[in-house]
């Protein structure tokens, strides 16, 4: 039993080391890894050496900094390729990004956060980093609201605590009543918008994805800079394109039920865009 406990602790510590590497901290010194993982220097050094030998971390021979190794990509590829939503949505999202020139994103819910399964960059929405595998809050994103649309208000409150309704910008929804209203508006028109709620200067349009049991299992969105996404001029066409793409994925997952009607028009969603 003591050996099992020790082995489990070693695995947990190794995973803690791997999780210290993020898009904000792609490379770190051993001492920084130890601090971020809450480990002693000798333990962190030993774990990094083991992970390096296994190909899960790499050490730059010049700077001495550690970063994730390519074997992590192999594992991630296996996970994504086996996920049903990713398999069905990949080509559809890629086509959407090419068609609209915007970023096309597909996400699922993991706990009280959304998790990006895939992201494709349109010609007018380039990114300097990979979005897949990253997370964002549910209440401050169009994708998150699409994911929340399959829940009752009580379920949303149980999932997202009041303290989690953090304001990322002056336009972020920070009260459950406002979130309920915004989700209801999205359900009525069939799509969800978000304008500068997570980051200034950016907006998105999203729709839910359902599976064979009619449950909301994912969301699909297009996003980009305000000047590129141009909701005042493009909201209706973007909403229809996003809903059509999300419906294609849903059908691929076995969904056969009706979709909520689309109520779009010139400026139709713009008034709710402050909370959308």
C-alpha cells in the first residue's frame, strides 16, 4: 500500500509539472517550474529529467529553459481524433473559416469552463497561438452561452457560482439574472453574440451543437476583431452561417430534432450585444 501511495504521488507530481506549462508560460526555468507546481527544487529537477527522457518535456541546450515535448502533441492528437465532436466538426469549421474569413471555433464544456476542441483562422482573423486545448469562462463568451443554453436557470446557478461571474471588461455580464435574459434571447433567435465581454475589440457569434439525445454537447462560433466581424453590417449573414454549420455538426452526431427559429434582421442582435 505504501508503494502504491508513493507511485500515485509521483504521477500526480509529474502531472503538476506538465500543467505548469501554458501558452502564457511556454518556457520556464527549473526553479520556476518547482514554484508553480508547489514542489521542492530537487523533486522538480528529478521529475523534469524523467519527463525529458520520456519525451514529454524538452530542455533548450542554450538557455536551459524547459518546454513541453513533442510527445505531448502525439497524445493530444490521439485524444482529439477519438472525440466524436472533433471528428464531425473539423472539416465543417475549417470550411466556415475559409468562407467567412473569420476564426471558427468549436468548444465543449468541462466543469464551469469551456474547452476549445479546435480553432481555424480565417484570412482576416490570424492568431499567433493555438487556441485548441485552452479554456475560457462560460458567462463571458458567445460559445459559453451556447453551452449554457441547454441548462435551466437553476442548473446554471449551480454550475457557475456568483463569485465566478468575473468582469473581464466593463461589458461583461456579472449577474445571473442578466445572464438568464441573454441566454433566453439567444434561444429565441437561435444564436448568441458576445461583444467585448471577454476582451476589448473582439466579438463572436455562436450556436449550440446537439447530439442524438438532443442534449447541447458543444458550441460553434465565428470570431474576430470588431472591425472585421462587423456585426452592424454582417450579423444576419453570420448568424445564418453559424447556425447552418452547427446544425451540420449536430446532424453528424445524430440529432434529428427541429432547430429554434432564427429571428435576425438588420441590427437585430446589436442591442443585446452589450450583454451578448
